[in-house]
């Protein structure tokens, strides 16, 4: 029988297992952290194993154990850096994702863009939106640190003919490729995947934590927005803005505020994110990221880096980018340096290897592989792994107590502040 609904299976909540199941035996539910988790109906399951075969976490990628600089970014055609003034101020970074989607729609390369935005039914929730009008893309141009699953999107694509471009995280790109290998319809209709570099996905509890810390009940939230820009804070100082039904607005930032406390300590992240070793969304046709470079450290508006992998799409975009005076081709060292500056390369390559070994010993269902590390690296990374494991474990334990009403939110936060302080003292 499949293990994907076992508590020690490192799920990332992508939802790919739901459409993969030929017997429709899998349903997604939310746990206490607001994370999607699969539940298998054992009466319907025929133990075909497809759900585990397409899982993006427990299937190794070729570049995971290969050497050399280019292996860090995967196969690529060109790299670009810059921004689009038409979308820069309303986007999380330099606006290149929105710019590319707008161009693909305007020129008829796609019929609809699939991207994340506020739900029509609730501005508190985020869902995948199907956008056919380029002018509407501005409503979906910001980041959303919110769990998303693809099962409903896949069903709609199967039902409605068209050419789609979809904005995805690395794990989602990987599972969609696996689904495309098993479905001619998906292969024909999903023509481009636009991947985003990702450091980990939090559950919906992140929003509740920040709201409660600002004395806002979840039931009073009427809108949430991430990474809004102003000229008092650099673009690297992420924000979350929460508005309530009384017209009050509260902003919490990455540095020093509750948003940063929860996000940087990953206290609500999917445990499966610990085992993702795809830094640059290698399975996407084009990948986008922030330019975390020294020359942009004091950047208010943001700058994007783009890596093209699909030769057909690169031809389209290289012509488009040449028209933009603010976008130029750069060498592959640039995206590598950008992500190295924020520690993502060490975390998703070296630390990932240690985490897999550690969690395997703890009884988790993960694959392991071997890489060469110095003794100093092994010691340091083991300490880091144990720290993160303890923080995540205590967070889940105490948050469940809070959600069940057995402790107050104030008590939960005090406990986590103490846990993190003690754990990081190691």
C-alpha cells in the first residue's frame, strides 16, 4: 500500500498524486498548520504505486549528484538580468514573470496564463487563476507565500482545450512533467512552465500567526498581500500586509517583525521542503528569481534574473528582451552567485544530503544519495539539521495545542521564542 499519507512521508502538498491516481482514491485535506496532505481511501486503492512514482520529493534528479557549475542550474540556454518598468512596481521583483506572460498572451503563443492570486470568494485565500486578458495580469503579479496544490488546475486543463503557460514552484514543475509523461493531453496543452526559485513553502498558519500577533482574528481578515513595495524599505525586506473588516491595516516585515520570525525560522513550512534539492526550477521551460547581488542590495524596486531552458521559448524571449533596454544577457555565474548570497545553494545541495541521511535514521521515507563533504561541513550541517528538526517538531506540537484551545496564542509564541533561542544556542 502507498505511504504518501503516512506522517513520516515528506509531503510538499503539491497535489500531483490526486490526478495521478487512476482510481481517484486520493483526497487532499488540511492539517493544523494549514498544509495540504493526501489521504488514501484504502478501499479504492489498487496499490499501483503511481502516486509515489510521480512524487517530486522522492524521485532523484540527474543534477542532484553531478558536479560542476552548470549542474547547479540544470540544462539552460541563456541567462538574463533586468526588469520591466511596466510591471516592476507592482511585482515582487523586477516584473519579468508578468512581462513574459503578457507578451506570450499578446502575441498568441498561449491562450491563458495560469498564475496565483487572491481568490474571488475570499481575498484572504489564494488560488490559481486562469488569465486570458494581458491587462488582468497585474492583479496576479506579486508573490504569495501560501500553500498551493495543482489537482484542480490539472482537471480544468484536461476539460478545456487550449495552450497554457503556468507559473510553478520547482516541486510543481517536476510533478507536472511526470504527469505529462503519462498524459498526451497535458503534454499538448501545458506548453510552457515558468518556474520560480523557492526556499520553502509555509502553511496557511503563517498568515494566522502574523494576524494574531497584530491582534487580528482570522475571521476578521478581509485581505492579505505579500511583498508590497515602498521607498522606506529595500526590496529584500519582504512584507505581509493584512487588512481587517474594520478598515485597519497591519504590515509585518521580514526583518525584526513576526513575519520574519516565522518565515526565516520556517516554523510553518512543509517538512517535505527539507528534501527539495532543485534550486533553479530545473524542470521548467524558464526560471525566474530575485537578483540577490551586492549591486542590488539597496534596490527598492527589485531586479529579476531569468534562465531559459526551452530553445523555442528562448528564441521568442531573446527577441522580446532585446527590445527592452533594461534587460541584458548575463553569464550563468550571476544566478549562482545570487542564490549563494542567500544561502540557498548550500541549503539545497549540501544540507539536503545531510537532512536525507538524518531523517532516514528518524524513520522517514526518503531516498538518500552520496556526495563528498569535509568533516567540518558534516559536523556543521548536522547541527543545522538537528536545529531545524527540533524547531519544526516543537512548532507543530505547540500549534496543535493552540488550535485545540489548550494554550493561548501568547503562550505559543513565548514557547517558540524560547525553543528557538535554546536550539540555536547549540
